[in-house]
């Protein structure tokens, strides 16, 4: 895998939100993603798995580099019910009159949201679920797995928990360096730690490297270090270690099944309110405006 080269996109009719939403629909189920991973491993081809959700899309709308990183991934998973709603909405009929269109589009998006509550098939692939699926696959194929990142020894705790249930995989872990918002080590000491952990990864030669620095730090970090890392696969996993390590409770099944996980997070993590508002209010507005601008 090579560090991507990104180009400036048009700002007159910004296509970023549509491009990311469309690409993520190819990664909306494990039945689509796992065969691609197995095929890549069989052919000894490198691959990069990233996640798209409303929050990271809003960040990408402000940063062309992040947009290009997401679009350059081999697999972009649909890790947010809002993306499925937006995709269905964008495939609805368009209207020429802007005033009428805005009203109709707003109603259409709302209808899609309500319909999703009653749909059994959400077309969403949670990063934490894909992580476990890949661990299971690795256990069958005797993979070597490296867990990088997390907070408060989450990677180590995750490693120890996984080793109990998955005996056939070899697992190594490291918390890695402390990074800035742009994915760079925050000091000389952290730069040295980064070099050490990359050397550790390369000595281990994992079949897959999981990176959990949080978005978008992990995406920037992966992009900056692609040439230096010797791993067949790399996947950004955000807060996945939190759940595996037991530091965070999984949402009740009702909230997962109805696509209302954001309500669960609001109740259990009220400090995330700004991020939640971005996902459930700002993102739909941006999607409606994007479709309106296609007229």
C-alpha cells in the first residue's frame, strides 16, 4: 500500500458527501466484506479498511485530504445507519424547483428515518462487529494480529480477552504514540515511540493490524505510515477496544435493531451531545442540501 496522493476537488458543486456515501454502500455487510478480505489474503495483496459514519463525513467535508483518504481505502464500511438512510434518500426522485424540492426532500429524509426504525435489514456494518468477524476468520486461518492504540491499556486488555476465546491466533499489542488531531506524534518522545512501535509491528509481520487512535487521528496516521508498515491488512477500529476490554457497555439490542444507538449514547455518554447532534441533525441537513445542489 502506498501513501495516497490527493487532488483538489471542485467546490462549486461539492461531490464529497455523495461519493463517500456511495462508496460505503459496498461495505454494508460482512457477506460483502469478508470474501474480499479472504481473497486479498489468498492473493497476498495488501488492503486498507476504513469506516464511514455521519460524523467523519462532516469532518471530510471540511478537509479534502480526509475525503481522499476515505475514498482511497480498499474497503469503506458503512458504520452508521444514517448513511443507509442518506443513500436511500439520494436514490429518491429529484425535483427541479428548489423551493418545492427542499420541502419534499426534507419530508423524504424524515420518511426514510422512520422507515428505518421498522426495517429488519439496516444495511449497516458496525466496525466493532467486523473486528470480531475478522478475529474469527483469523482464528480459522492461524493469523497473526496486532492491536495498536486505545487508551488506558485497552489494547492489552483486549488482547488478553481475545486470547481466552481464540486459541489459534497470535496477538501482539501496543498503545502506540500520543497523537495530535492531525495524526502526528505530539513530541519528540512520542516520535521515538512511533518509530519503536512501527519496528515492533514489522518484526511481528501481522496478517492484519488494527489501529484505534480515534477518528480522524487514526486515518491520518495510517495514511502517513502506509509505506513503513509491513502488514497484509490494516483496519481503523476507533473505539472498538473499549467494548472488548469491557470499559464501555454495548447498546441494548433494541437500540441497535431500531437504528437508535445515538439515543443510547446520549444517555450513557451525555458529553457526546455535540457529536450526536452532528450525526442526527447536521448530517441530514447537509445531505438534503447536497441533493438540492444536484438540481
